[in-house]
C-alpha cells in the first residue's frame, strides 16, 4: 500500500494523532486527547462509483454499507477512528479500542 489514513492513540501521554501515510512516512500532528466516555460503532450508507476505462464519461454508482468506529467524549465530540466496508473488522476494532481505553462500547448496529 502506498497511501492510507489512520489514528494513533497515546493513552500514557493523553494525546492522539490523525495521520496520512505516504509510502512508509506517517505525517500528522499530536493533539490532546479529550476525556473519552465511550466507543461507538455505527453503520452509514455510502456510494461507490466505477468508471469505464474505454469510454470516458461512462460510470455507475451503487450503494454500499460503511461501518464507522468513533471515540465519543462527554461533550458531544466524536472522533472518527475508522470507516470500513468490513463489519467484522469494525467490530473487532471498536471492541479493542473500548478495552484499551477502559470505556464502554455503544454498538448501534441493528442485528
């Protein structure tokens, strides 16, 4: 992978960093981590477009489900940790984040 996005959480120093990764360099600034009250897992509807290589201008869009993991503070602040199409990855990440931070998990997915 040549590029990507992510989030580092440093619980010991009470800070976080959103980063953009290009090749092997992760660029971003550390910011103070607010008091996290919970981790939330939600589902949103998104869209994905596909373009034809041979006929410029032809494209098709279709609906996709995206699973989002947020860190939530008591002051109604939400910090997006991850947005993925893979439900199991989002569930694993949200559970691990809640355990790491010692807070509860709010799973808003309808089963």
